[in-house]
């Protein structure tokens, strides 16, 4: 089998780990990298043995079989519809799909073009069981996320409600609401709420609670599901990425595992 040719958009925490993985695995050939910040793509390039081309647009990713977005929700909206015209895509900034109209159009486009949209589990566990449970009907899906207050710096919700992050001395609930409102308020922290919503009961029905915990050393996501199948409670604590404390380390590992699935004949899990 010839190597799967890949382009990465976004050379930050996740893009860097993915690129370094592909540098070691001959089943993949990283042909292109793209970042709106030149210093980010140059920094990544310096870490790689097999150097991809630095490009400025998805239209330059002519030979890609797969284009990976590991950048931002804006990038999903602006660049990824064009990427679909070239190749299959993997999306990390899943929050962009909280816009149902955009998501429907994106999915329709993929279907018309015969392309696949890969959404890794990211920083959560339990999507396999949730997808299976959904076949029998679900009553409720709740996500509780706990991170150090510093991980929420700059979030629109924190700015709007003037949450005094530096003054938080004990675990404090700073948000409770739907997945849709959560991603609007915390676009860089809670992509997993939308992944969970897409696999389960949708962004308006998925409930989210966010806790700023000054004692938290890891990013914790707890998922509670109730349905015809029974109940599920899953708690996962991930170390923050060494490159970006807002991002859980598991998110990059999950993207790598999704990538490897494309090259492997044995598929395990729902
Ligand atoms: N699905 C999940 O579970 C999950 C988990 C963690 C992070 N994320 C999301 O994945 C994305 C990447 O995360 P990260 O930690 O690697 O981020 P990062 O900030 O470390 O890196 C992102 C890089 O993308 C570049 N970029 C941003 N917008 C761009 C655009 N429109 N065009 C080109 N380049 C652009 C930035 O310059 C930066 O270098 C973020 O949106 C993050 O919120 C998803």
C-alpha cells in the first residue's frame, strides 16, 4: 500500500504531535503544512526529518489524501469547505459544528463529493459506548469539565461575566448550560462538548457544567449518560499538552490513533 499523503493546517500543540508521529511512520507522508503564523510552521519544520512544503492555502494541497485541521473554529469555517474539495478531512476544532446550518452544509458537501469527515474522540472517552447506547434511545447526556482556572483565561464567557479567575480559591462552577452555549463561551476549552453532542443527543440537549479548580493538575472530563441501555459514568483525567495548557494531551494522542486507523486493517471498538 502506498503512503497516505497528508496536509496539516495548524502547527500548534496537536499539529506538532501529529507531524512528529508521521515523521516516524512510513505509512504516512506529510506533504504540506499550513499555519497563519509563519513562526509556528517554521518551528515545526525544524523538528521534522522529512520536510513537508509550507503552503499558504488548501488549494496548494493538490496531492493530499487527507487534510487535518488542528487550528481553530475560524479555520474550519474558512478553509475546510475548500479542503473537502481536495481530500478527506479530520477536524479537531469540532466546536465549529455547533452551527447546525454550517454542519449540515459541510456534511452534505462531503456526501456529494464522496469524502469522509473524521472527528477524533479528542480529550474524552466513552464515545464508543455512547454511539452504541444511542441505538436504543438516550434520556440524558451530561459533561462536567474541571480544569485549572488559568486554562480559562481569555474565554469569552469569562470576559462577559467577569469571572475573577485569579481570586478563585476553591473548586467553583463557572458555567452551566447547553453544549451550544458552552462552546460559544469557551471556544478553546470545550470542543469535546460538541463531539459528545454529535454522537449523542445534539448540542441543544447535551448539558455542560464547567468547574474552575485551583487544585486541578490535570484536565478532567466526566460524562454521565442515561438511556434504555442503563447508565454510564466515565471520568477521565488528562495531563495538559506540553505545548498548550488549554489542550489535553489525550487530544493529540486521539488524533494520532484516528490517523493510524486509516492505515490499519484491524478496527477495534464501535
Ligand atoms: N476535539 C478535541 O477534543 C480538542 C481538544 C483540544 C483542542 N482542540 C482544538 O483543536 C485546535 C488545535 O488545538 P491546539 O492545542 O493544537 O492549538 P494551538 O493554539 O496550540 O495551535 C493552533 C495553531 O493553528 C494556527 N491557526 C489558527 N487559526 C488558523 C487559521 N485560520 N489558518 C491557519 N492557521 C491557523 C495558530 O497560528 C496556531 O499555530 C483548537 O481549535 C483547539 O480548541 C480540540
